[in-house]
């Protein structure tokens, strides 16, 4: 248990430091200071800075995949699964934006340190999620959609609130995104994602329908009466 606690403490600190300075700009002593542990402890668990960097990325990806496995499951309804997954991803973007930015930087740099994970673990994970979507579709619970590209869209929309948060805040004329902004983002993404559900195109409530006022028949009758009279 102490080893697990220390490892998690180191990786959580490394996530923030690597996101701020990158692999080349980070020193192990920086991570030791951020984790409140001696530098020797860092080297005890991770032989090199590169090993620590790989482990940091792997923890990040495993946390993401854990959320998807929990929510995008055939044991759940599509609506419950999609809403739960989107909310968990948005919470991640709000609470751990450094992790999302670190991963984005690694991918933009070529993905050298995560390539094995992407072509092995992530690929198998996506295939399992594809099977879930196919079961939902076969049961008539969702419409026709490419599951893999649908997941790509969900990743992009939710992670944008971390990766592009500065841009969004600038457009909204705020110093940073607020809890209300993240909730508005959740609602919008959920609305878009659940458009593949059969009941998503339900007609609006009757009291929301705008109707044209009827012409008063009394006016027509009075005019007709006048014509007859003449």
C-alpha cells in the first residue's frame, strides 16, 4: 500500500510538471519537489526520467479507458452510458486539464512514448466499445453510426475543454472557464451525442408549438351578410 500511494503521488505530480515543461524541460528534482518526496524516492520507483514519463502517460490513459469501460457497457442503456461517459470525461478535463494537455502534446510530437499503448491496448479497448454499440444497434436502441468515429468525436469534444480552454475563455470574455461553462458544454455534447437515439427526434411539447391565430369567423359571416343585404 505505501508503494502504491507513493507511486500515485509521484505520477500525479509528474503529470502537472511534464504538462508545464515537457519531457526535455523537466528535471526529476522538479517532480520530487512537486510530490513532496526526496529525489531518491523518485529514482527508487522509476529508473530514468523517460520511464517516469511513460508511466505518467500510461496512468492517464488507463484512467480514461476505465471511465469508458464503466459507462459504455452493454449492461447500460445508451442514454445512461453516453451521458455518464460524457460527464466523466468533462469532469476529467475540468479537474485534470494538465493531463489532457500532456497527452495532446505527446500526440502532436509523434506519440513516440505511447505508440505501443495506442496500437495495442487502446485499439483493443475501442474494439470492445464497438461491440457495445453494435449490440445497442441490433437491439434497436440506437441508430446507424460508425462507433469508432463516434468515439473520436466524443474524445475531441470533451478534451477540447481542457486543451482549448484558454481559447474558449477568451471568446467568453472570462479569465477561465467556470463550472457553469463546463455544465453548458456537458449539456450541449450530450444533446449532440444522444441524437443517435431513436427517441431523440420526438416532437416538441404541445405548449411549445407556435400556431397561427385563427381568423374570426364572425367577421366572415358579417361580411357575407352585408353582401346578401346589398
